[in-house]
C-alpha cells in the first residue's frame, strides 16, 4: 500500500514539475528513454540466459574469486545487475548453487555496475552519441520483429543500447538548455556537510528511478554540463550505490527466503561500502587524482574521474567483504530461516522466481517430487502394509519385521491421499505444465519434465493399488487360516524389500549396487504374476483356502507386482544417473 501511494505521489509531483518548468522535460524524457533502453537490454539478454549464461554462472560458484569475477563480467556485459540477481536467487532456491556462491555473484554484480559509469563517461559524453544510437534503433527494431527467438533477442539488445545512448544524449541536451535558466551549482554545499546532504539526494533519486545505473548516468550528464560540483557528484555516486539496496529490499518483501537473504547481503555490502566511501571520501578523491595522472586522464575530465572513483570504492567494498563472506553467510542463514515444518501439502521448492529459468525449474520439480516420494508415498505404502517406516529403514531382517508387525495400524489410505498427496500432486503437475508452456526448453529439458510428470502420476497409481491391498492385508492379518496369512505376509515382505532397497539407493553411495538390485526386483515382479497364480491354484486344489480367499489373492498378487514395478520406476525417474543438477541444452 505504501509503495502504491508513493508511486502516485511521485507521478503527481512529476506532472507538476513538467507543467511549471517545461525546461525540465528534455532531461525527464532522456531519463525515461534511458530506463526504457535498460529494460530492453535486459529483455534481450534474457533470451541468452537459458543455456550458456546459466551454465557459466552455475560453474563459477565453486570458488569465490571465480563467482565475483564472473558476476562482475556478466553484469558489465549485459548492463543488468537485476537480471544476475534473479538468476542467482532462482539457482539458490533450486539448490543449484550455495548461498556463499550466490553472494560472490552479487558482490561481483555490484562491481560490474561500474561499467555503466565508464560507458557513459568515456563514450556517451565524448562523441555525438545520437548518430550511433539511430542505426542501433533501426536495426534493433527490424531484428525484434523477427520470429526467431535469438534474432528477437539481438534486436532487443541493439534497440536497448540505442535507447540507452539516445537517453544519454537527451539528458545532456536537457542540462545544456536547463543551465541557461537555472544554475544548479548555486545549490552546491561545500565540506563534509555537503557530502552528507548529496549522499541523501543520491539515495532519494535512485529510490525514485529504481536504478543506480540510471542515477549515475544522470549524475554524469549533469556533471558534464557543469550543473553540479565534482565533490557533490562524488557524494551523489555514493548515494546511488546505497539507494539501489532500497530497491532490492522492497523487491525481496514478496520473494522467497533465498531472495531475502540476497537482499540482506546486498544491503550490508552497499551500506558498508557507502560508509567507508563517506568516511574516506577525501583520501579516495586524492587517490583518484593520482591514478588519473598516471593513466592519462585530464585534470578537468571530472566525468572519467567520477567513473574511476565509483570503481575504486566498489572494489574496496568487495575486498573488505571477502574475509567475512562465511560469517555473512551464517548470519543470513540464521536471520532468514526456512519455515521449519511445512505441511506436506505446501510446496517447499516451487515458486515463481524459480520458474524464470529451465534449469532451476527442473531442479525444483525434481526436489518437490522426491520430497513427496520419501515423505508421503513411502509412509503410506509402509503403513498400508501395517509396517512401521522406521523398521524398513533399519537393519532388521525383513522376515522378522513382517512376523512381528501384525498389529492393525488402522491406516486410512484414502484419507492420507487427500491429506498428504492430492494437493501437492496438483501443484507439481500445474507447475510442470506451466514450465513446459512458458519456458523455451530444449528437447532434453522438455523430456525431463515429462518424466517427472510420469513419476508423479505413478505415485498416485501406487496409492490406488495399496488402497485395495490394505483392506485385505488388514482383514487377513491374523486369520485363522494360516495359509492365507502366510501369502499376505509374502506380499508384505516383497514390497517391504523394494522399499528398503529404494531407501538405500537414494541414501547410500553405492548407487550402482542398489540400482542393479532394483532391476532384479523389477524383473521378478514381471515374472511373479504367472508364478503367483500357479501357487494360488495349488492352494485351491489342495483345499487349503476358500474360493473367496483365492479371488482376493489373485487380485492382490497383481496389485503387489504392479506396485513394485511402479515404485522402482519412480525411483529410476527421480534418482537415476541422468538426473544432473543442471540440465544442459541439447
């Protein structure tokens, strides 16, 4: 509600300024065009985040220096720290990278944003940039109308750069006209008081524009036109850095816990960096002068010196934070905790931010399905057999477990299905089909999601099979007819054995060993339909069971073997070797 009210107030204030001060409209239009260009740039680069860029970011997080370097490089290339942040949040949420690796990417992204200042100061303000912007816009728009996704992406990137440079041009033109009517330098405040005031102004402007890069472009064009003093411009740049954290914090309010942790890290990094820059602004300004002389920057080229200052204090911030990154990670994990006990029906891994990218969406679907399998399906199947799940996970002999587990656990499979499975099953299927329709998937990725859907459908079929089995298992648990009891104990032991091997397959390191055992059990289940019926026919011929008992055994023999095959198929689909953390494009 606060954000909506603030938005309308700002719109009203802008309208009043434009009405009573028409000279300001060229600057405002330039800012608007530049922001639109940055949006188009981000949209254009999104097309190329589905494969190589995701793999690059994922693989860069095993070492801190790599994650910081890649975060800086990618942000400088695509001119969008927000896009890097979105990818990072989705990867952390899906478990593809650690929080520490994500922090490295975010710190690097902050360093990468300094490229905007160099782009504007070293290029945008030194040549007649509108002449370059026009061809970019022409070719960009032509490409953006093409049907091929990659061409549309290239078109958006070109058009985005064109609008970016055109925005810089109009901002510069606007300040040149503006200074004929108002000299903003008369509002300059010297000394440390001016530093504090203009830092606050920088924070305010960035909060309004929702982009530190746009604020820096505005500062640089105003500095180039002589509308602000160099010292005050340094303070504005510090404020822009701090102000961008407000955008991140506001954006994280509705995000998942991974988003909140990264927003917290962003806030801490920028506030610490800002405070250090404020405290040492004059020594840093002297350092900029020394370096400028060394690399040939003119003494009066304040725009390039501002870009250098912006880079230096962000680099110092990164160097200051590196020794404390592990402590920061622990603090963020302690402050922003996952909901400890989510109800089984609540999605634990599925959320909209993850749905941005195929790799994270597939990982989330797989994790949610695994959670359903081990926390609901295993329990329901075991309890339907009147066997405790803990006994299946134990080292006790299965024969002994089955023999001593003759107490009716009063398992209502139907009720457990509606309470523990139905809702989350629907959420998984909905999420999977949304991913298939919304995302640009490779054939392999699309097939992987289809396999996850099949695994979930088989889980529901398993519930249906054991629901029928549970009725007869309970009815004949302590029957006076020892032969029928023995047959149902055989059924229970067969399924319990499969559950145990699956448990070991998904928890132990010797996966090949347990996988080969599962294949043997699946083959046995296929052959058991005929052999089981032969055994039942013999019991009937010998008069050891009634016709009614025989009918139950025949039906349940099919149910047991179907259940075994489906349990193993689900395990193969969810835990098989093809299940890589990051699905690569084919």
